[in-house]
C-alpha cells in the first residue's frame, strides 16, 4: 500500500501543478474580491466529476450589508459547498478559503502566474491557501484512480473573505447550519504542527481630540497628535500587562526556536496613526488603531472591559478628550489535544510527512474559530505552507513541491 500510494501521487505531480496554476491565475485577492464566482464556477465541474453534489452559495445581501460591507469590496461573495455521501458512519467537513491577499510589491516572479524554482512553486496563494485546494483535488483523483473509498462522508467548504478578518463565507456557512460533520479539518495554516488553538482578535480605534489653531500660536489650541503620543505611552502599561500572560496551548516549534516562547501569548498592538490637516495647522484630532490578540483562556467581554478601563484612567489622569471603539473579529479556537480527531489527524500527517507532527497553537486567528464556536466540532488546522519558509502574505510566497505531494498523501491516509 505504501509504495503503491507513493507511485500514484508521484504520477499526479503534473496534474497537481496544473491545477494549482489554474487556481493562482484567477486573482481572488481581497479587497476587492471580484473573482469569487469565476473560481467557484471553475471548481464545480471538477468536483462533479468525482461524484460530488455542488452548491454555488452567495452570501445574502442582507447578511453582507450587516456584517461585512465595505467600500473597498465589489463583486458577488460566492462560496462553494461540495458534498458526497460514502455511506459511512461518520462525516468530515473539510475547509479552506479561496481568497488571497493582494500581491503587493517586491516579487521576483509574476504573482498570479506559477513559477517553479529549486523545487519550490511561487505565486500568490500557493501556501495560503490554494495549494491546499489543489492537493485536495489531487487526493480525490488518486482515490478515484486507485478505487479507494473515503471512510467518512465528505462536505467540502471552499469559502471566501477569510482574509477580511470580520465575517467570512465560512462564518455564514456556520450560521446557516451548513457545517454538519462529526469533525472539521481546516486546510488553512502551516504544516509544522497540528494546530488545535488560535488567538482571538479584536480591533480597536481611539479618536483623540484637540483644538485647532494657527501653528504660529500653538498655545491657543490643543495638539491632538501630541495628546495621542501621550495615550500611546500610557497604553504601554496595558501592553506589558497583557504580554505577561500565556495560554496552556503550546506554540509552534518555529516560534519556540526563534523566540524561546513555549506557549501562545496574548498581545496588544498600536499599529496605525492618522492625524493632521496641514503643516501650519494644529491638528484638531488624531486617530489611533491597533489590535488585541487574546488567548483561548480569556473572555472577550473581559478583554474589552480591560481596554475600556485603561482608556478611562488615561482620560482622568491627563484630562484628554477621546473616544474608544472596539471591533471584535474572529474568536479564539481550542480543541483538546486528547481528542480522537486530533489523534487521527496527527497520525496521518506524521506518517505522510515522515516526521512526528507536534500538537501546537498559533498566535494568529482563523475564521474556523468562529465556525466551531457555533458547531462545537472538534477541529484541527493543518495546511501546506511553512511559517519558516513560505512567506505567506509577502512577496515571493512559495511552497515546496514535495510538501504539496506529502499533503496529498496525508489527505488520502486520513480519509481512507
């Protein structure tokens, strides 16, 4: 069986790369997210050839308006659900996202054309997360060719707007009751470990107010940028307080190797500042923005209150006029590592990649956390990229060809 599977996957290398090339060529970057319908329409006949029933599911306009609408977005918010009943006792939902981040600058290759160099494939989305889609289709191809039946009924959810960070197609699937499996496999993330925990994310905004006047007489006004600098300095105490906490969930080996950190930690960041009208005008307002990453052990209500209390203390201490707005995003995720599903995924991944895969958590957030908060499904996140090598979201995003083929083997082992 081992050698037979190895040969079958090797024979499919060209088809695997051709499939990935077709996915990368469709620019599904968000914003704006204009080509979701195009990529879903391309995938539907492929799944139908494998005997799946497919639904092209567009997020309803009222949901889009209430949860996600942005002037930066355009186009239909289209998603794909492909299902196949194998007559099995258990079922698995398999998920990843079809959207990618914009290409950005600094590429040495064309970001929406596949390039191969030194055993690696380059292109936007090859690691995050179109490489997983191509590997899944190749695994189904191998299973079909070898006459292998899945031991699970399968529901494939390929959704969009994960990179938006607010309310994705998968979130809508969860709210609409479309996720029905006994287990969930998230193909987003890296392949360095079996991820069972993520941080939640909350974006925040503080508007600091001053009083404008001519810059030649600044004492007649109140400089909002200078007041904002004072707010940032005071928020440093909250940053230190938050940074001293840690989760019981282990972080990735990469994180441990590079920072010495052994568990995922919460963080508080100031990441944006905007203010000023003109060089000779004292600024009347200044806006600070940032995020708060919180561990599974923290409650979002307490996270918000902690920030509100810190801001209120700054207002009282310094007499600064300001407003705080908190915008919760994806919640944290946590699956007990003793779960039977975690064991199955870990065993299949370790066998396929030829190295023991650790149970880990990650500092970032995933939309699958929102989904399983609704469904209570055991979930593992395990993808095709490497946080050490793939440079997802950056220039020259890449993935090893060998890693893609190992991922095909992993899926066949897990499902069959």
